[in-house]
C-alpha cells in the first residue's frame, strides 16, 4: 500500500513539474513574440476611456459611478481587472513591469488553488466559495517605458490579472501603488480578506485559506509586524526619514510590506479616510499610520511570515510557513513542490494561533 501511494505521489510530482515548466516556457515564447511585434510596430498606452468604459461597470450603482469618475479624473488607473464573484482571499502582488518571469511563475504555482485541495470543515464556507473564488491573485504595476508598457498591455488582455496605475513604477511610488490596490479592491471586488505581498514572496495559499478560516471576520490586521520601531534618520538611507517628514522617533505599530492581511471591513474604513491621509514614503508604515487613526492594532504572526535565503531545509521543519520573503522563480517552484509534500508531515493546527 505504501509503495502504491509513493508511486502515485512521485508520478504526480513529475507531471506537475512538467506542466509548470511547459507553462513557463509557453509564457516565455509568448513574451518573445510580443517583443518582436512591439519592436516592429510600437504603440502608445491607450487612454482610460479607450481601454474600457468605466461607466459601464455598474451603471445602477451611484457609489461605484462616483468612484470611477474620481479614478478617471485623478488618472489613478490605466487598466485593471475586476472580481466576477465574491472572493475569500484577494491577493494583491506588487510587481515591477519587467518581472514577467516572476509573474509567470506565480501564476503557475501558488496563485490559484483547487477547492478539492482543502479540507474545509465549515460547510457554509464550502458552499459560499467556488474553486475559482477561494483565492484570486492580481498584480499591481505602474507605468514604464513605451516598449515594455505595450507588452504589459498585451499581458493584461491575455491573463486579465493586472491592475495598472498611471504613476511611474518606482520604489518611491510604492505608497501610490498601495493606495491604488486598496481603492481598487474596495470598489471593484467583494472579498473577505485582502493579502498584500510582493513578487519575490512565496505564498502557501492553501495554508493561508485554512489559517484564515480560524481568524475573526472583522478588524483583522496581521502579518510580520513591528512595534516601537525606531526611525532611521541617516541621510541617503533607503528607509531614512527626516524630522521634517516625520517628527516622532518611533513608528506606530505596522506590518512589514512583505505581506500583511486586512479584513474587508478594515479596507472599507481605510478607503473612507485615505484621501485625507498625507502620503508617506514608506508604504507599510503608511498603512500603519492610517490604522493608528482607526485605533486598529496589528497582531504579529511572524511565525507564519518568514524570511529565508536558503531553501534546502525539510518542509516538515517549516510546515507553519505561509509566506516566505526572498524567493526567486526557481526557488518558488522548489517551494511549491516542497509544500505539495506537506501531507507527509504532522498536521498544522491553525486554530491554536
């Protein structure tokens, strides 16, 4: 019996690996073909009105119509997708325009999970969400050079999972990307939880869903969080902040940008006051500053939100991992395969967290 199970599992791993590699290879061929097309006939980014008619998204909903008018006026969005049905976990991945390989790997590994993958005890949850709506993953990007932008437009039309802001995609504009993600999620998706992460972070999405089933439904703000973090004053430092920019010597409690989770009610409260909140150069602290006003304190879960550079370890020793920072495409594939073997380990009891 053990031999049969082992053989079946080995066959499953080999098949999965071949499918993933084929998918990545296909995406690379698609990318190369579009590079050639753009080189031969470059085109400019279409205007918002030309890309889609925002007024047609929800013509019977005055609130949505009003918001789309604001988005058009502020030129916050150039192109975006929307949620077709209610989503349990909406994952917003910050990605750089040229990181085609990272987005391709994420799509091929952890971006989606099958409903049958989960042993969900809560029957109401099982009935409320379909295979497609347990997890929805989108990528948030800004503007880049004309050649790359044209390729990204084709990528957006092909995969329908990009939210593209009208601002330039730079490290200094991460707060604008944060604001874009929050406002887009609130206006164009119905979801229970919102997970913000980056394209160099591996997400064990199946575990995230199982863990979130144990959490409260409201006032959730959690991740790898810092408390009384001292402000770096060194001029020229990547995370340096001057007294003029921020007078206090410590930051309010906040969850670091590698990944944090907010419940839908928190997102709604954030977007209700976000226009009155001055932008701040550190995007994760920016969220903490807003939630400080809302008197919502984060809960540190760094046990699940980890940082690694070497992934040679046994998966059973890190079975609690839900997110891991510093994962390149090759390591993401490696982790995806490792966590497909998690059934060999003793079960993780998320209810104790």
